[in-house]
C-alpha cells in the first residue's frame, strides 16, 4: 500500500507538472508573439500589416479608423479652381472635363509631430492620361472624433521632384523626392554629378526631415542627397489595394 500511494502521488505530481508546463509554455508563446509585434521599422510597411499591432501604445485608433478611400479632401493643392473639394469613392475620384482623375496610392501611419501619437500620411496619385506620375500628399491628425489637415503639398513627376516616399521617424516627417526638391525649389541637376537622364530614370533622390513647430512643418536641416539604387522614379511605399 505504501508503494502504491507513493506511485499515485508521483503520477499526480507528474500530471500537475505537465499541466503547469503546458500553461507556462502557452503563456510564453503568447508573450513572445506580443513582444515581436511592434510598429514596423520599415517606412513602407503596409497599412494592413501595421494594423495587426493593436496592443501597441503608440498606435492611434482614431486616425486609423478613418476610411481614406471614401473620404472628402480639400481641392487644393491639386485643384485651385472650379471646386472647394472632391471625394474619393472606393479609392477613386473620376474627375471631370477640367479636373484630372485621382487615385488613392498609399496610406502610412506614424508620429510626425513628436507628440507620441500617430498621424496619417495619405498619398494620392494624379492620373494625367500619360506617362507623368505626380502625387499629392495629405498629412492628417486626429482631433477628437474628427480629423485635422496639417499639411498638403504636390510633388513632381518622377525624376523631376517626384515622390519616392513619406514616413515618420523620431517624431519627424521625412519626405523623399527624386531629383529636384520641388518643396524648396532647389534643382540638384544644375551641376555635376547630379545629371538627369530623363524623368523615368533619376540617379539621385533627396531626403528632407521636417519638424512640427508653431502649427506648421519646418525643414530641420539641409536635405540629404542619396544615390537611387533602383534606377526608377516610382513610389516605393506600400500600395493601397481595395
């Protein structure tokens, strides 16, 4: 009997240990998953992949809840006449006789004002019915239950100041443009080695950082000039897909 009791106690202990071990392993796996999920270090991470980080304190549910594919935008800077605004429906604006069609190209999120909360960087592509690829950038922040436009600007066509990407880094807005920096009017190709070989194939791009200060974005320092390894002038941000 004594041996049987010892055997039963031993079996009970093993079962309990096994249950505790499984529970601990499950907890460890869950903790590992949460720890591995964080805001992507890649500026071109897609809205879908970023949206899985639901427990990160840096995320801003208010701004992410806005459906920018079905959203009313101010007419400027793209349309300076004939209307006060336009609305995308399913990521598209058909345009009319005097206004070009627009498409939602990309939406990115990140803290660009240094307040620890995300803003949205909304990129619209302008359809000129040709080879040119200009874009419009809208920077929105959440304000209560609505949103506030912080900045909107146009970019050029591919190598002529076209948009490469816009993203948040260290509480600042980073804007990367191919070739000419149309925001400052500086032309990188006025002297060697910055020679332009057609709008399609810029050799260089500029990277400028902007700090939110006194209700506007102020460029922090002189833009960096970097070689363009891809050799094209297209957007490198994750594309919007309905």
